[in-house]
C-alpha cells in the first residue's frame, strides 16, 4: 500500500506488542502536538474492536492527564437492525463529532474498525446543530424545546437519564449528551435567568453554569428539509407504495422511529468520513485491522442480502410493509482498504518486524514473560518466581515496572513482593515517573495494561502477566443515600409515607410561587382531597409505602390517627429494642477466639481473585476481619446483588480462620448450592495447605463418613454443606 496505489503513505512501526501500544501512542501524540499545535486532532487511533478501544481510552487517560481524549464507538446494534443504537453510544459519538467542529485543538480521537468503516453526518450539518445559551441573554424557551425534540432528546415527565428533557412551566430540564449531570434552565419570560446542574435522583441543585453549548442526541436531524429529503430518497429507492410502512409514516409526521439511523444517508445530501472531521491528523492503525475490516464488511453484506431477499419475497397477508434496506455503499465504505479511509499520514503498528520498517521505526518491543507455568505448578511459589525475575533485571541493569489495575491492587502487590524478598519497591505517581525510575528500584504504577512488554532496557509486567487473566466488571455509581431522595424513582399515584403526616399519594413535581420566588415541590394528596406541597430539599422526610394496594386509606392532614399509629409502633419498637439489647449484651460478654491474620499469605490468596474488588466488597471484607480479630462473637449479615462478590467475602474469612488452625463450616440452604460452593472453594484453595470437603446427600456414604471423621480429628479444615452440618452427628475438633 503506497501513494502509487492511491492510498496515503503508510509508515510501519514494528515490534510494538499490544502492551506497548499506549506508550508508542503517547509519544506520537507529544510529537504531533509539538509539530502541529493548532490542529483540531493530534492523532486518530483505530482499534481492531470495541473492547480494545475502551481499554486504550482507560490507559491513555492515565498516561496523558490533561489531554482531551475522545472516543467514537461503533453503533452497538447489528447492521440493518430494527433498533437504534444505545443512548450512551450515540452521546459519545455526537459529543466527539461536535467537539471536532467546535474549534478544539490537539484532541486525541480513539475509534474502532466498525466505526471508521461507517459514514458520518456531514461536518457542516453537525457544526450547525449545536445550541448555545448564556445566563442573562434572551433565549426562546420554545426554540430550546423544539431543538431538543428535533435532535433526538426524549420528552419525559422527569429527567433521569442522558438524552431526556422535561418541561414544567418556566423550567426546562435537559440531560445533554455525555454531560456529567443534567441541566435545569430557568426562564423568566424570554430571558434565561439561570442554568443549574442537578442530581437526577434527588432533583436537587448541585451547581450553576454561566453558559452551555448543547450537542444533539441523534445523528438523524428531523426538520422540514431532512424529512423532505428522506421522503424523496425513500420513494426513489423503494417505489411510491408506502401503505402500511410505519417508518415512512413516522418520519413523514416528524416522529422518531426505532432504527431510523439505519437509513441515515436518506436525510442528507452527502455523507462524510471521520477524515473530514480530523483533517490532517495521522491515523494510527491497530494490529489485525485488515482482518477485522474484512470480517465486518462480510457481515454487512450478509445482513443486507438477507434483508433484501426478505423484501423481494412474496408478501405475507397482514405482515405489513417489509424491511427495506438501503444499499451498503450508502452508509458503509466496504470496497476500500481501511488505510484508504485516512485523510493524511497512516501509521501501521505491528508486533513483528516488517521488512519495510525504516530505521527509527523499530520500537524494539517484545511480549513480556508470562508466569503461566509457575501459576500451574503446585510446587512453585508464583511470587517468589516474580521476585527472582525482578532481582535478575536489577543485576542486569534493566529498569522494571509493574503496571497494576488500581491503587489497592498496587499496594497489595507491593506487600506480597516485599514478603518474598523484593527490597524497596517504589510507588510511582504516573507512567513518566515509573519509566524514569532507577534500575536499582522496581516501580509499581497504576496503569491498567492488559499485557506487558520488554525492550533492551525496560521490562513492564502487568497484573495479568503475573496473576493470569483478570475479569473486569463495570463499576456501578455509588449513590450518596438510598433513602427516598430520588423523586425521579416515583410515578404519579405511588403511595408514600411522610414522617409527620402519614400515608399520602404522590402526584408529581410542581413549581409553586412562595415568597415571590419559584420553588420545586413534591405534590402529595391526602384524605379529603387535601394536598401537601413538600420542598424537594426536604424529600428525605418521605419513604415509599411498602404496598401498592389501591384500597389503602390515606391519612388526614392534621388528624390524630397517624400519631396514634406512631405511638403504638414506638411502644412495640421499644419492646423489641429491649430484647435485642439483652441479646447483644450476652454476645458482648461471650468471649470468642481471636483469629490471627497471616498478612503475607492472605495477600497472596486475595491476589488470586480474578476481579477487581468493588468498594462495597472491600468494606464488607474489612468489617468481617475486624469481627474475627476482635475476640467477640460475630453478629453480621452481608447483603448484596447476585454476582457482586458475597462468596469472596466468605472465602477470605474462611482462609484467615483455616490458616489460624480453626475449622470452618459453610452452611448453605440447598444441596445444589452446596455443590456449587464446594467447587468454588476447592478451586480457590487449590495448591494451599487447606483441606476442603463436601457434606450433603449428593456425596456417597463412604465419602460422608470420611468427612465426618476428618472434622472430628481435625484433618478437614473447611466443610461445605446444608443445615445437616448443624446436627448432633457432626463433631468438630476446633
């Protein structure tokens, strides 16, 4: 591929393994910013798939703090689908395109093959689609509402998620694409009095803005011009018979139809490519992009052929209008090499040495050593092997860096390696700090590399290189409180309980005038058609009623019935509290064995966990360990959603107790769970001096007998079974 074949010049950078790519990209970005600081984009990286795109965004975000890194993901739906892309995906795409047309400088754009193969709305259209508003200026609220409706925002009663807007009197709430928080526009006549950010859960104000530039929530813009063009192109392509065609009818009526984006070219007079947005920025292509491009092109053609065959098949009575697919070349670039989609310089990364590599383009990288054999060997200590390798690097005068997923895993890794003889590991602040550390010191840095690499003077090991594949879970945002601070979670008609007034019915949010100023209030209905308006800042006084039974009697405002109920309940609660206090006192006076935690062994065991711990999970583990080391009887219940690590809390507690010489009984409600947990415990304790056995009706009589004997004489450390473990026939040594 070269200029003679019509392609941009291709520069091949060889010996760049996957783990080394972010380092190479960071250097290219810095060089580009020095050479062309005024360009909108400093570099475009094309990953081979969406997963690689997200991983690269995380790593570059850590390596290039202060740089604007944008992502252009592919649509998260199949070609010629009946559904639209997800709001989060569209928000990321439109935010990136809008930023590239807004005069930004030096941004880094990360995309994937499936995205770069697809054409985009015209640059000039995206540039004209923004909506700007400033406090104190004349802003037509109706124009803002119309803009939101035409640009993909969904009108709802209460704004909760990105891509929604709501209108309540002189207030317009809108959650912009890729914004950290929704916005509340407060109008007084034709003047915009304020722009406030607010919490979508509590609906409370969290900050203020002076101005805002809004970006669309859809690549399809619905206005008179685009609707007219769609109708013309649609009938020209598929004929004028639009009877029962819900897509044609919806768009003609100015309404959005699920999956409209798959006819995107019909709305515009031409389509652009990413190269039209980034101008002269170099495109850097991931390894294996050619294969990924060919696979995607085949998939698109296959889906088109299937849809077209169905369209041309004999009509089925009552089935409605068939799906009418546009030709692939209208929306996709399928007949070009991926490098031809770049507008300027092309840099191809390769993990191998290419014969066309010029001097200076050989990065000299190799895949980092894997400790897979050491992990599999039962007679080899994995961490001792890692330390031996790191010390060998020191003796050879090579710098060594360990890249960890998080600050927590970095601290744990440092402690484990110190326990096995690594002297003075250094906690580096960032990548630049880590790579310039002396060869006499091993540095650990928070950098989520999936794999490491080595060069002539540097060894970089990732957590996966040492511990094996890590499974990353999406972290859920932690709410400040789970009390009824979320007015948005209520629907009109829901029953609620006010701490002072009792059971009422939630009618919605309403803005009322009080003291000459508008106030957002929760409107509640009580018996006798009386109403209470509660300011949203006092919404913590409400709780959701435990039943949706329509026959529930509403309390009367100012009545005595609610206070009488509260009085009776308070008396009953006092009685229960007395019983609980007595029981707690008995537990407090009862002495329990103090479990001695072997910190080094525990850190090694925790490092085997193939996930990154959640914040709540770590809190639960710390609380349980505080209990078992306190010398008091434990009284703790660990609650959590399915798949969020409750078993891991039990595993770590069992490990600590078993290594202290005590026995552990894991009691589960069913034989199926007993078998599942036995399998989990056996796998996690494999290779450790801990004997795990299974006791339930799923095991043979001889095996059960052996387990009972092992528990009695102390040969069995951990037993997993049903409530039968609590029977008198089971005897534990300790």
